[in-house]
C-alpha cells in the first residue's frame, strides 16, 4: 500500500489530536504539574520524567478507558506499553485503527471470469 502526502497529513493531524488529548488527561486527571503543550511525546511517564507512580498508572488506565473508550488488556500496566507519552498515543491510535477495521464490512468476493476456448 502506497502512502500519499494526503495520507501522511491526515495521520499527523490525527496523531496531534490524540497527543493533545493525552496531554490534557495527564494534567487534568493525574495532576501533572505542567502545561499540556510543554509535555514532550518522548517524556518518560515514570521516574525522572513525569514522576508518575504505580497508583498513577492505574488511574491512567482508567482515564484512557474512559476518555478514549478503549479496553486495555491486563498486561497494559507494564512499563513496556506505558513507557512514554508517545507510547500512550501509539496505544490509542492502534486501538482506534483496530476498531475502524472491525467496523468495516468484509470485502465482497471478487468474481473471476473463466475464458472459453
């Protein structure tokens, strides 16, 4: 599948929209003491990054489920999935893509013409 410049622009706009929502979630629900637009996507969520802890991780999962309508698997609390702000954005985008794919009707079978000699 070829990606066109228009496809890329739509993806970037969509990613920026989700990033803005995740940043606001971090500030409003988890009380991160920063302005939303100053939170870099590569900022670690835990430790020296935003300083979140395990209680915050649980609240983040609940907030993502409420805010984006997604249902995270039990292993989503692992640091692998929730390592940075950008990883949260990736998670939401992947969920939205999966939802969109699941709601698309299956492609109709294509007929094949057989030539007669």
